[in-house]
């Protein structure tokens, strides 16, 4: 491509790449093997291999994107605006995704069916107290939101030492949150098969935990990219996207804590609703 053609527009015309096709194949393999595994077929090893294949493909794809952004100068101001808009639209789609779980929760809790005794939470189901591990995890995620904001402001001010330090704090808090969530699941007295409560609880909190894991990987990649000098005060779209994603994870957890752990586990709330 000639230099004259490059100056005709500010946008990035992506070169032909095999990674979209390979990623689609990996997603298909993961979905297929997961369905087979859920139906008790002996596909556990294939599911693991499919995840590894998909992760490696994604890593190579993002490697190319990092090269285009950092070394080839393809991410102009117009491209950066498009990437930010794309990230915003992606987060909006994630909001709709979690909205479906909250909808299922309110539909089941505000009008409990006769199959669960017309009460919520269902009888003979020992639910979690909101003032134990869930409250601790809330403080952890709020602190992680503060530390990642600190990292962003430090980067804008050119204080790269503080950016590294605050990013490490955020990653450590994220890992601590995940460990506490796993411990909570191991100590639970109910499973995803225990009626509508178990299904909604594990689907909502489980997918949030999965998003925390993705966000943690996102932040770890940003940390190593920052150490290598990929980010500057005016060019850090990848880091900015990770911060937005992490704040989205924080906000979703606040709703999960208030609605599912606290309000949804208090029978008194539903008795008060019935009186009105």
C-alpha cells in the first residue's frame, strides 16, 4: 500500500487474518463438547483441549492487534474512537445479558410458585448470609475499583511507578475475590440443581465470576503491556477498555449483593410486599 493511499483516510483497513475463522472453529468446539459433557458423554478431555485451542487462538489474534496498535501506528484517533464505541456497545450487551438473570430472579421471587411452597427463599434451603463472605467480596471489589481508577489517573499524569503499583493491587484484589467465591461455592448447602433458586443463584453469580476471571486476565495483560512501555498518556485504549470492563464488573456485583444476597434472602421483605 502506498503512502499516498494511507493518507486518504484515518481508518485502519485490516489485513487478511486467519484468526477469526480459527476462533469461530474454537468456539464451535467448546460449545459442542460442553453440551456433550453436560449430557454425560465422555468429552471432558476434548472440552479442555477446545478451551486451550480457543485461548491460544485468541492470544495470537490479540498479539496482532497489539502490534498494529503499538508498533505499526494503525490505531489513529479515528480508530481509537471506534474502538471505544465498540467497547461501550459490548458493555451494553453485557448489561442486557445480566438483566435476563435479574428478570428471572424477580419473576420467581416476587411470585413464588406452588412447587416451592409459595415462599421465597424456598423452605429447607440454607441460603448464604449477606453479611459474611458476600459483604467481604463487596469491599474487595469496591477497593479494586478505586485502585484501578488510581492506576488510570497515575497513567494520565505520567507517574508510571504508581500505575504499576496500583495495577498490582487491583490484580491481587481480583484474585482474592475469585478465591473467596470458590470457597463460598465449596461450602454451599445447595447446588444449581436445587430448583429455581439454585439455578438463578449459580447462573448469576457464576457468570459474574467468569467475567471477573476475564477481567483479571485483561488487567494482567495490561500490566505487562505497561511494563513494556506500550501505553502512554494519550494512547492507552486497551488499558482504558480494561478499566471500563472492570467498573462494569463492580457495578454488576453491587446489584447481585443487594438483590440476590441481601434482599432476595430476607423473607421479611416479601412479607412486607404482600401486606401492600
